[in-house]
């Protein structure tokens, strides 16, 4: 069992219950999807915690892996991803979720030198999944952006 996993599981439980609490103010039909996602997250976290407990029972030791966590950490990748993340929110405000998400994915996948075929597959797949989930299934409007709202 790793010491960092204990903190990760604790954080995931806090994160899940915090957002579960926040979704309670939504009307009943809107809560189904967030409850499903949060429930799935809680199940996966519990499975991981159970596996950690079984590993601990086997050898009764906890490895302190904090010194190894950031081995191989590349600051350049972190700062690029962080800047892309901030850029995503700025773009979402300006041009809406769909365009911002596609630009973010394209920039990130190109930066990590993913083959163009796979980039195209990811962009088409994510656009279809997001459109199907939010526009068709949930009928939840996504941010349009202040620039696109002027034209539509």
C-alpha cells in the first residue's frame, strides 16, 4: 500500500461528497446525471480503497512514496498544460464550449505529438459524445460564448 494512495482516496471522497452536496439544490430531473457520475466515482474510489486495504493486510506495511511521486516531472509540460487550461476557460467565455474544447484538445494532443489520425478520431469522438450527452440526452445548454451569442 502506498501512502500517497491514502491521501488520493481521502481527497476523492471529499471531492465526491462536496459535489454531491452541491447537486442537491438542482431540480430532480437535472440531478440524475451528476448523481450517476459521482456514484461511479465513489464506487471506483471504494474499489481502490478496498484493494489498498487488502494489500495492507497481506504485508502490513505502508510505503512512503512521496519522494518518488515527482520523479521525471517536467515543468515545461506542466506549464504548457496549465496555460492551455486557462486558455480553455478564456476561449469558452469568448466562443463557447464546443470550439474551446476542440481547440484545447487539438493544442494538447499536438503538443504531446499524437499522430494526426488519432487526433482526428479524438476530436470527432469527443464532439459526438459531448453533443449526444448534453444536447440530445440531457438537453442541457452549454456555454455559447459572448462572440457567438452576438451572431446566433
